[in-house]
C-alpha cells in the first residue's frame, strides 16, 4: 500500500503506545474485571489491539454514534445509532475512542453512561488533538497528543475510506479520491 500524505504516527509508534496504555490499565484494574466500550466505527482497531495488551479479564461492548455536521467538523449533537448490549451498573467501564477533537462526543457519552451508575468510568483514546477541545475531557489513558489537523488511518476514515491504513496520516486535499 502506498504511503498517503505526511505520516504523523507510525505503525511502530502505535504499537508502543497501545502496549503502554494496556500496561497502565492492567496496573490500575488489578484484581478487577473490566468492560471495554468501543465507539464504532473508528475505535475498532484501537479496541482490538488495546484489549490484547490488557492483562486483567475484559468484556467487550460497543456503541455506535454519529455526530451531525459536515465530513470534517463535529457539531456536538450526537445521535446513538447502537446502544450497549448490556447493563453497566456497578461495572468498571473504560470507553475506548480513536480520537478526541472538540470533546463534544465524549462529553455526551460520559453524561449518557454516568446515569447508568457504573462503578467507575474512564476514557482511553489513541489520539488527542491539542488545543481545540471545547469541553475539557479527562482522558486518563492516551496515546498521542497531535496537532489539530484532519487525520485518517488506524480506524479513522474520510468518507468511509482509509480506516485500514496501519498508520495515522494527515489527509492532504491532493490525497482525496474522486467520490
Ligand atoms: P469530537 O466530538 O471530539 O469533536 O470528535 C470525535 C469524533 O469525530 C471522533 O470519534 C471521530 O469520529 C471524528 N473525528 C475527529 N477528528 C477527526 C480526524 O481528524 N479524522 C477523522 N477521520 N475523524 C475525526
């Protein structure tokens, strides 16, 4: 596969970060069981790799959300397309996200999940965009702080494409296919 645009985070760097995040989570939840909640679709690769780097027993669940807005900007109005399959009351929950941009999506999700009274609720995100969070979100487990460019790869798409890139790259206009 040809490399696209400027690679921001390489495959090796992602693997290192995910291993580190998995070790942090394993230490913090020692002796406990964990429910990982992956946010579809973007977090599917982070979820798969992070789960395998965690040593404590984990269960999986997924939510799918869409935020209204144009292709590259979040509006903050979030619609739940798929809710959790299971109850989370008294469970230790870690939300797994691909990227935090404005923070609006996670703010909404935190509010939505908190009322279900989990024993604990934390966030793991591979990428956090620096400087543009409209709502400060406490991302306890984070891979990389990145500049506020639009990125694709490792789960992140543009118009449904590029999720399968094994690295994270800035999307240049010249990379866009004719769609
Ligand atoms: P937020 O609500 O924090 O602004 O945005 C969260 C969601 O917007 C992410 O889960 C992701 O789906 C999408 N998003 C934000 N920034 C980017 C980006 O740079 N690239 C891609 N592909 N999606 C992004």
